[in-house]
């Protein structure tokens, strides 16, 4: 006998929205505001941490630490599956149908996929630690690579757990967690440097302490969010419930994984390429330039995390008007912020970088002035989330694959010719090209909303 699909029911999303969409925008601003506040505090803490590390380790050893952190993160993202996107998309869909059991089975599947990737990544890093250290001319870093590989296992619950917090509108919890993790990391690293000095292995151990505390807190908060979302008990939600949807879910995960792999290239491989083609001191200067310029672009993360669940709900409701209102407001606000922030950073970098991180890092100044202009992409921060909510994971994968391939060519070519400064130019050109592509795709998506639903 075939299973009877539960009737479609509405998902509670707050009070009715005004026809102009202002209530929706206000909710996104409120939710992203909590995360933005947390990111400001977290990046301030990270800024202090990097200043402490840079002054303690100096450019060469700071470059070695950059290679260790980037290599482990590279493997983590390479074998990751972007399960938070699947959690958001399919838990929203199944809850809209009133099917709590399938929603819970989706959560279980996402935890399992992340666990498998983490175990494979941990094993791979243990195997390649020695040859990787030789390739990057940092032979002494092999023990640190093996040690930091444990962060992959510690991070297993984070992606799915934080997605549940966003679905439950628990952005305040996410904000506190984000600040707390960075505070613990700063205190742990500072204590290690004070007690044993600026030694690489103890510093990496301090990073692991922060990861362990972060994961434990996420597990606890996610359990509370699951109860608020009225998910079923795990015993009542076997993975077999997803049999009818498995092709859709696995296809989504496959394309999300391709997108994640491409984002890995655009987000992490640059430090590794600079480490391969230059020297540890140049790598340290480039890593520091990213430390200064990346947080400015990373303020887009709170917006994208708050917008994605809202877009998923609007797509389920087929509300094209609210989608257009929300994306237009984001586009206008981001465009108004980019120019003054970039101009101010260019003006202050020549004084701030040597004053905060030390004169030894003066070479990072021109790279900061170049890479800050990556903010040109912010007006389209919402586009990947809308495409995923529409079930167009293949389009996201195609965009990120083109982006990654072009960036890789630019990185190798410009770094070979101009060193770390060439890598900075490659990073800027990558964001300019992505923005141009996103504007074309966004226009096509906007024209096709109603025809696709019809």
C-alpha cells in the first residue's frame, strides 16, 4: 500500500506582511542585524588575534601557520557537501507539507553526510601531512597539520546544527555562539603564547580547543531548535522515509558539493598557491592582507544566512512580488555601502597595517588596497540562495565552476609573474567577473519566475 502524503499546511513565519513587503525586509534586517553585530564583534576579536599572532610569529612563521590552516580547511571544504543548504531547502519543504518525520530524516541524512566527509578528510590529512609540508617548503609543519586535522571531526555537527538555528529564527543564539567561539579562540591562543611562547603546535592546539567548545554548544542549541521546529523523534524518522525523494536530495547534494568545491578554490586555494610559488614571508604578508580585507566582504554572510530561509519560504508560497522587493532592497543597500568602505580602507591602510601588525608587514599594504575592492559583488549576495530555493542547484554549480576555473588560471599566471601582489590582483578580477555574471543570471531569473511556476 502506498503511503498517503500529508496535506499541505502553511509554515508559521510570523505576523502577516504588509503588501509592500516592508515586514519581510524588517524581519531580514532584524535577523541579519543580530548576526552582523556578532560578526563585528567576532571580527574585532579575530583582528586582535591576528595582530597577536603576527607580532609573535613574525612573517615567516605566520606564513607557516597560514599554510597549515589553509591546507586543513581546503581538505575540509573539498570533501564537504554544503549540507546546510540541503537542510534549509528540504526541511522547509517538508515542514510546509506538515511532514515532520521526513524533515527529521533529512536532518539525520545531513549529519551523516558531513560525518562521512569529515572522516575521509581526517584520514587524507594524516596521510599527506609530510609530502604537503615538503611541497610548501614548511617541513616542520607536518605535526601541526596532523593535529589540526582533528578539527574536521570536531566540526561534524556545525553545518546542519546552525542551519536548524536559522530555520527556528534563533539568530540571537547564533550571534552569541559566533562571538563566544572567537572569544574562546583568542583567550586560548593568548594563554598558550604567554605560557609556552609562539610555538606552532601549541597554537594549533588552542585552535582545536575553541573548535571543541563551539561544536558542543552547537549540538546543545540545535537540539533545542529541533524541539521548537516540532521535528519528530529520531526513532520515528528512519532514512527510508526519504526513498521517494532520494534522487532529488542526492542531486541537490551533488550539485551543492560541486559548488562548494568551486568555492573552495575561490576562497582557500590562493594562500596555498602563494605558498607554493613564493616564500613563507610573502605568504604571511598575503595572508595578513586577506585577514584585513576579507572581514569586510564577510559581512555579507549574516545577510545571506538570514535571507536564504526567507527566500525558501517565499518560493514555497510562490510570492514573486515579495522576492523582488527583498532582493531589490538588498541590492540598493549594498551598492550604497561599497564605495565609501573601499575608499576609507584604501586611505587608512598605509598607516593602520604597520601600526597594528608591525613594520615587518608593510608589504601587505598594497595588497589590502587591491583586495578590498572585492566588495563589488555584495549587491548580488542573495542570488545563490534564491537559485537554491528555486531548485536550481545546477545553475549555482555552473556559476561557481566557471568562477573557480577562471580564478585558478588568474592566480597561477599573475602570482608566477608578480608574486603575492599578482595574487591580490587575481582575487579582485575574480570578483569583478563574478559580479558581471551574476547580474546577467539575476535578470534571467527575475523574468522567469512566474512562467516557471505556471
